[in-house]
């Protein structure tokens, strides 16, 4: 199963042109959905305004070479290793999902466009990456959904409480899980493989077509926000942020009650004798 190109096997039933057209449509839906998200939520205008306000408050100029170094640091730290996550479990789950998704998408594109009818001659790398990537998403995404999500671990809500923001992770999990099951059933020669193929196509359509309603576009904005943060820190404009004070100060906690909940979750403030409040239900 792990060494078989499921799309090449499928070509005996469905034309490779149809499969390739489906992939192209999904790509166009992601591009269109992201552009709509930028225009509708005014993300570009927000980043531009933030950049201008930071320029007015900066204490020194950052050279082009330094900005290039910051860009490399952003890619290496914030993008490739997700260093912004302090919780190691959250970080591992995110990295499993992120790299699994990349492997899954890239391998899908290569097999559909380069080896659509050549199951026997498909290099072992691509079907292996496709299956391993899907498994990584299922492990990382499942770990996140059932054990790490904010409303599960912090708010005490049940794992099956679903809101619109969950569309991305749920459709991603459904796509990879149904894809794995479809490949396994197809490999065994069972007649119900078309059922799981249909589920795979539906969940994929929701994943890539639901960009304007999900957090899919977030993955494109996040590196830009991280880069802007590091530039602001380098030119000194970030130093102009208001100083709240010592978060362990009881008077400050009375003034800002939500700080107590934050402290209870933040490892940096463990051992300060602060007890986390009971989960709040809305």
C-alpha cells in the first residue's frame, strides 16, 4: 500500500485529465479564497498601517542586509521550526501537521501530473511521502484536536464542540484520513473503494474551497506577521509598547483578572503561588 501510487491505479477508472483538472481547480480556489480573504478582512491594509506606524516610532534604520538576515531568521525559526510555540506538545503537533500536509500535497501533485497512469514506474519516494504525510497529519491533527485545543485544555469544553474556526483542521483531518482509508481499501481490491474516494474528494473540496471561511489563509499571513515583529524589534519601534508591570503583582491581578488564567497556563510564571481559576463556560 505505502509503495503504490493510488492515483495511477485510479486512472483505470477515471481519466488522468479529470484528476489533473480537479487539482488545478483546488489550487485556483485557494488563490481566489486567499485574495478574497485579504480584501474582505483588509489584511494587506492592516499590515501596511502597522508598518507605517512602526516606521514613525522606530529608533534606528534597519539596513537591507539586516532585513535579509531577519527574513532568513523568520523562515528558519518561525516557519520551519515553529519556535513561537512555548508548549512543546503544541509545537510537535503543529510540526507534524505542517510537514505532513506539505508532504501530502507535494506528493499528490507529483503523482497526479507526472505519473498519472504509471503505478509500476512511480518512484517509491512519492507514494511513501503521500502516505507518511497523511499519517503525520492524522497524528498531529488528532493530538491537537483531542488534547491540546484551547477550548479543551483551558476552557474545559468537550472535544466535540465545533465552531466555524475549526473548519480547517477538521477538513484537513478528514481529507488525510479518508485518503489513507481509500488507498488501503483500493490496495485490498475491495469494491467500496469508490465510497472512500468520494469522501476524499468531498473533504478535499471543503479544505481547499473553504479558505474564505476557515483559517487556511492564516498560514500565508503568519510569516509576514512574524517578519514584521522581528523588524520592529530590530529598529526599536517595538520598545514603545506600554509596560504592564510585574504580572505576579496581586494588585495588577485585581486590575486585570484574566491575567490569573494566563499565568496558570504560562510556564514562565509557574511557582508564583497563583492558582488557576475554574474553567469558564459560555
